[in-house]
C-alpha cells in the first residue's frame, strides 16, 4: 500500500499574513524589552579619582549629573531618582567615602537591617571593571511603614588608599525594578586608580620624613612665626609693596614651638589668632599640637561671628589612625594633610619638582576634602608684585575653591590667596605691622608671644 503525504499549500496572502503576525510579535517583544531597559547617562567623571560612572537618566529618571560633596560624613554622592507624579519610586545612589570608619561586614549588615526593618538578607560577590564588590540584597515581605521600601540592593568595595565605594538601590514596592536598576547601575562603572593618588602618598611620606618642626622652621625662616595681613576684598592684590593701613581688613598670626610630648617624642605646638572685619567678619583662636610626623594631633578651634555673636568650638583628635570630633569617627587615608601645615608643604612641593599630586586636606571643622597640589603659571594668578612661583591647592568639594601660596624668586613666601565663599588676599607680614594696624589686639598678640 502506497503512503501518500499531502502538504498544505499556503496562498501568498496567508504567508504575508503570517509574516505580519510574526513581525508584530517581535515588535511587541522589542517594545516591552526596550521599556524595561533602563537608560544610562553619559559617564560622570570624578575629578578626585579615576572613576567614570553612568547612572539612570531619562524616562522619568532624574540626576544632577555630578558628584555632590556631603560635609556630614566626608563623602561624595552621585545619585539618580525615578519619580512619578512628584513621588519618588526608586533611587540609585553611588557614594565615594574618603575616610570611612572601618567596620566589619556583619556590622554593616546589622546597620542596614535596622535602617530598613528588613527581615531577609542575601550576600554575594561580583567583579565589575576589575573591582571586587561584596553585594547584599535586603528584602521584607511587608513594606516599611516609614519608608515604604520593600527591597534594597547594596554593594561595597575597597579602593586604594583607604577609600570605599558603595552603591545602594532602593525602590517602593517593585522588587523587579530594584534588580534591573542595580544591574544597570553597577555595569555603568569604569574605574582606574588616579596616578595622582600614589604621587600624593609619596609626597606625604616625604613631608613626614622631613618632620613637622623642620617643615615649619624652614618655611618661617627659623622664626616659627607665620603672620599675614588680609587685604580688603575687592582691591587688587598688592603683595610686594606697602599700602595704607586702611586697606587691610584683618590678619592671621600663628606661632609655633618645638616641644616634646609626655613620652619624650618631638613635635610642635601652635597658637593661632585670626580676625576678619566687616559685616560677615569673625574672630578666631586655635590650638594645634602634633607629633613630628603629624600622625597624632589635637586641634581646637574657637570662632565668633561679629554680626550675630554666634560662636563655635570644634575639637579634632587624631590618634591611632582615627579622627574623632563631635561624636563622629573617621579613618583618614595616608594622603591626609592638616590645613594648618599647607604653607610648609607648599615650600617642599616648590623645591621637589613633583608633578600634580592629590592629598586629603583635613580642615579645622572636621571636613576631609580631596585636593590637588600643583604649580601654576604666575601670570594666571590675579596677584601683582614680585611673584615668581605659585603653588595652588585646588579643593574638589566645590567649584573654584582653592588656596595659593605665592613665592618670590628666592623661594620665600610673599603672600597667599584663599578663595572659598569669599576671596581673601594675604600679604606676608610680622607681628609689629599687625599691631600697628590693629592696635586693639596688641595685648592678645603680646600674650601669645610671651608663651613662645
């Protein structure tokens, strides 16, 4: 018996219809996939390290597109938020920690669980761009009554010189979105250690080998006095020539002494006084004690505003690698430099011939800010007079914030420029000239001199 196989024949119209149906399915799949795909911004470059990160942007995701410094915890934050009808649905937050307090992983987990009232956590590891991350996924079957957050993805990694990088993704009631946002965000990371960090580490080691007392002695030509008159804001800098007393709006006086601590270790003791006149002027006094390699120090600063009599008293204590102030604890990196020693560091940098370096500047109010030390062309400095070299310290927490130390042709400091909220131009001076211009401070300055 012969088996006959009959094949169905489709008309051209049927084939076309089938093709259109298949194309529709593919188009629907692509549209759904595209809607689920989270768009990323162009890479946001961190000027203080070799970080390039793309974050969610567009289709409801909003981002500032730059790193924002947080002075409460000495971190830089890059974040993106998804909103709907002004309500925040999801948040992606990268955080660059300059001086994180060292905590074991189980303590980090406990803190995150308490923060979000989570009931479950899964940990793991992943490698992105040559960086090893520890990942944590926190979940809870019931949304937090306060935050409404059901899922939280958290990743942490160690970077060079004591820094940490964390990524946190949080959503309200959409665990699938949390996962997709996390995967998109972490794949948007590109990292290569900035060579200026290693150069900064070598420079700080050089300063420590020189010794704090030798640094100050060298910079102050052996007088152990650092004195400046502050020119009035808005006037051209006149470093290098005499100007009328009325053109000065304030002064700074810092007196150093070589001392030994209770264990006989050498170091320096500093007494300082500051005065800036004007509607938003202030007065201040500080005490700074450190060992010879400034690995340990005590720094107390008192300030009083002239217009409203508000005052502050901040104490920084740094020992055994931990910085403490106002109940907070940080672990400064090997690149750390107290601001009060920058003038001395600038002298060493001028002589070293080093290229640009990155350091972590510790300010008297407890902030720790990445900063670049560089030598700039004197013609690019706004000052006039006998200026041969300029060493600039660029602070990366805000745009156009810097300190400059100005040198003559013999390598002597002749003045400074400080640009923060206001711009101050300082002329190198002595205690006699300060007293001549600000006589009402005579007794205070003379009292400082008697203690040397």
